[in-house]
């Protein structure tokens, strides 16, 4: 597994790593990379040769090493299978009201660079670390054991592929199909396009927020911005919303939403309206709503992008707050990893001041329970959200 390679980190950084046990080592901490560092686990050492731990090395990413373990001893040959089994048992214990769930949340499950989403009869695997690609047969073998009879689809993540210099392509590893499947979430069914959709095809992290919205929207006029494939919209219809306007610029996403609607024949659909339009353009001429969902794309992937991203988030939230009726509710989110919770909360405070509204923080929103975050890796909490009330 070690293949005569090693990564040497600066002495001061080695001491800090031993203390923090953080799963990431950044490029500036690396003194040298020796041997074949591209195919599997490498020992990580300080300049004296003292072992810090084991990890995956990237020659091009800002995250130079993703640590798999700390200490002298090399992880056992079946460490991937063991950790996937632990992650699987956790999800089973959580009693999630869906047949779709995140099985591996990368560092949150001590599986750095590995995301696995299970959609009913299909497991979608997204590898974000180039050396981990050399171990993909072990990943697929472990999943076959945990999910017998399940189709397995390898999904290329474009951002990770660019950052890591990976050339892996998407496709079925086990079984086959047209790149879609149908899942159940609560009382609803959804079409998931895991081959062509964003990320793995469906935003599982927002499940709990969708359930909350369904309980709060009876009789309300709902505006669903950046609606993607319409999951919030269908939950609003299930919750007896008076009207739901969903705004999304992607034609493919709107088509998927309409197909999901056809999977729920008992749902009251008269209140639903789909607008294929740019959200910023739509907001220039729209009217008031009683409840707004604001889930924009990530505006900042790096810390250097943070000031501009916060300005865009601030402008959107100010506009959304101004469009709420008296006593209205705003579900607002950021999925930008570079935006921390304190910055997000401060942005909302400034947006509320500019809107001239009296605004209350009602409930802090998080990714659902199948997206655990390691206490040693706060950066893993990429999704931030709040339910706000405006007078």
C-alpha cells in the first residue's frame, strides 16, 4: 500500500497535525513528495522521518494530502470496507423516511474524497481524490457486499476532476440503465437523473428542510427560487400551499421536475407553476409571497471569492425579505464551503437592515442527519441555512 513513497511535511506543521488530527494538509505545508505518490496511500512524515500518519497525496490540488489515519501503523488492507460498513450501519440506525440517503460523506465518515449517495436501487459513487481512483475496485467490492443487487454508477465530479487532474468518466460499474431512477421521500416520489443532474442528481442534504416546509406552508403563497428539480415545490403542494411558483433556468431540471410530478398522481397540482427563467431577472418584476425558498448555487468555492459571494448572497436575501408579506417566512441557504456560519449570519443581519424589515431568526438549518461532519473537520459543514420570519 505504501509503495516506497513518502510525503514530508514541515516540522512545525507536523506538530500541529499530530495535535489537531485535521484530515487536510495544505500545499504550503509540504516539504517534499518522494516515490510513487499517485497510486494509493502514502506515509506522511516530519523531516526527521518520524511518522505522522497516512494519506492520499495530490500533486496539483491546494489540499495536498487527505489524511486517512494518524500514527505509525498503516491502515489495514480492508480499511475502506470497514469504514463503509460503519457508515452504512449509522444510516440504518437513523430511521430516515426515504429510500435515498448519503452513505458516505467523505471526511465526515473517515472516507476522505469519497461521496456515495444511494437512490433506491442505485448507488452513485463520486471520487474526489485522484489516488483514491486506484482503489475504486475496493470501493465497488465493498458496496456490492453492503447493497446486494444494487446498481452502481460512477459519477465524475467536474470541480474535483479539474482540481485533482482526474480523467475518470461517468458510467455504470454494476448493472445498467438510462441514468435515472425513482426514489421515495416521505409520501412523495421523485425522478433522479444521476447521469446528467447536478452533483449526484438530487440534493439529499435538504430533506429535513423540505419536511419542515411542508408543515409550514398550508394556505401560503410559496416562491421557490433556484428550484432545480422541484423537490421543495412538490413538498409545498403536499403541505396544501395555496400557490407555488418555482423558478429555474435549466430546461433539463424543469423537465425532471415535471416528470416527478407525474409520479405523484394523488398530489394537488393546480397550485404549481414552473417558470424557466433567470432568478435575478424574475425578481425584478415579481409580487409578494408568504413563504420563499432561496437556495442559490455556490457563489464561493475558495476563501478569495468570499467578499464577492457575500455581496451576492446579501443582495438576494435583501430582495427576498422585501418580497415577503407581513409575517412571511424565508428559507435561505448557502452551500458554499468558503462561507462559514458566522459570515452567513452576519450577511443576513445586514440584508435585513437594508430591507427595512423586522426580521427574526426562527430556526437554524443544517444538512440532514445522513451528512455527518467530523468534529475535527468543521469545513465539512458546507451547507448553512436559516428559517427567518419578517414583519
